[in-house]
C-alpha cells in the first residue's frame, strides 16, 4: 500500500493489530466482527521496512456498538479476542 501511495521518502505506516490476529473478516464486517483474535502486541520495533509501529487503537474488548454500547468494555468480546 505504501508503494501505491507513492508518498515522500520515509513515509511509514502504523498498523492497528488489536483485532487482526485472524485476518480480515470474510464478510467485510467492521462492527465487532466475529472470529477476530488479538494480533501482534503494540511495539515500535516491527522489523518491517515502512511499518513504524504496531498498536492497539482500541483496547481489546471495547465494543464498536454491535456487541455492546459503543466504547464500552464487553467481557464476552474480550474473551473471544483472547481465545
């Protein structure tokens, strides 16, 4: 993606890994998608050129609004991500 942007030299990316440990949802769902797992832990040491950091944009278990109230911690969702 960075190559396609043809941005200035040194342009990097930060990747949200809070729910990508099982790849993208097959149905394209974005609201508390089922079957997600925790991805790589947050770190600025990615070992990948152009990737400046991995981070968790949302704390694991925080709902988008489908599994619980938006922004609310939902224990069952957190458990599913951790399994």
